[in-house]
C-alpha cells in the first residue's frame, strides 16, 4: 500500500508517528497551519510557528525519509481578533517562498461568526493575489452545514478562485454533495469520534464519485490516529474494492490535487 497523508498536524505528534507512517506506506505528509491548543497573543508567535512549519518540521520528517509539506494561515479558531489577523496575514507572503509550502490553509470557519467571515475573505484574497492552492476547514457538528454553505458562497463570489484548486475538508454525509456540486474537492477526515469512521468514509466513497475526494487523518493534539488513512484502505479491501481503486483514492487523488503546486514533487 502507498498513500499520501494530506492533512496532519505533525508538530503535535512524536517521532514514533513518522516512523509508523513510513512503515505503513506513507509517501508524503502535508501539514496545514493549526491552532496551538491556546490562542497566540502576538504576530511574533505566528512568525515562529510558520518558521517551524517551513524549516524545522521538514527536517524532522526527513530523518525518516518522509517528504513534509505545509500550508500557511491563521486558523479560524483565532480569527476573532481582526487586527491581529491582519498582522499575521502580512507575514505570510515571506513564507510562501519556502520550497515546502503548498498554499493557504486551513482557513475557514469555526463558529460562523462575523469576524471569522471577515478573516476568511481576507485569506481568500491573499490566496488569489499569490495564486495559491486553498485548503478549507469546515465547522464541527451542528454548525457544519451552515458553515459549509457560507464558505462555498465566499469562494464562488471571488471570480479569481478556480474551484479545482480548492479542497474543502471535513465533509460529512450532509455536506459532501454541496461541495462536489460546486466544483471543489472534498476531504473526508477520519476521526474516532467527532468526524468520520472508516466505515462511514467508505460509504461516502461508494455513494459519490471518488474523482475529487481524498481521505486524511487530521491528527493533532486530541484523540486522533496518524494511521487512519491506511487503516481505511484496508477497510476498502475488506469490502471488495480493488487495490487499484484504493490506490486512486489514497495516493493518486491527493497527488493530482497537490501537484497543481510546483513545490509538490512526489514520484508516482
């Protein structure tokens, strides 16, 4: 089995995770900017974090032979302070020059607040001005459908944004069709409780066209599994899917999307 882990917060994981992922067939790992478990108080804190994502973490992953890529943004959980957001967004262009950066993400919404919407629009503008791929976080549970609709509206309202260069993550059964119908890619996140189980994920793969779907573990500070993607691959095989179909979903799909960024160089 080979796979790409397109969404994992490796700064929160130990080196054992890197070793286990490589042993399971991981060919590359992609790390979106994330919440630190607490709200950062200054733009300098974000500057140091961006340096960690673009310099230190790729070196840590390289010790295990694993290419590491990153996305940059201010996470939706920290978007209420618009002044701070402006200061953080002003830092990002400098880091876009790093060879492991894929684009802007994970932007989006957390509680669907007015300030979150303002900062989302600023991120989308930043991505458009710098011709960057976009990775979007959708809210949790009861806020997900409303938040997904708001996000789709923001993205569709900016004519500079090409849907095929946007991945909207954390889709579930009630949002996946909305995302795909709008022309975007859809990410299915594999979590033990708050998102999708392997069985639910494969149910969606079987129900909808897998052409613009990918799977990710989004492992972070909380209860999560850095090996959720290969475990779900085994679930596909148990259901009778072919090895070729599993490879398309777990490796070829994320490779096809991410290769729109010249920095993403992973052999096929």
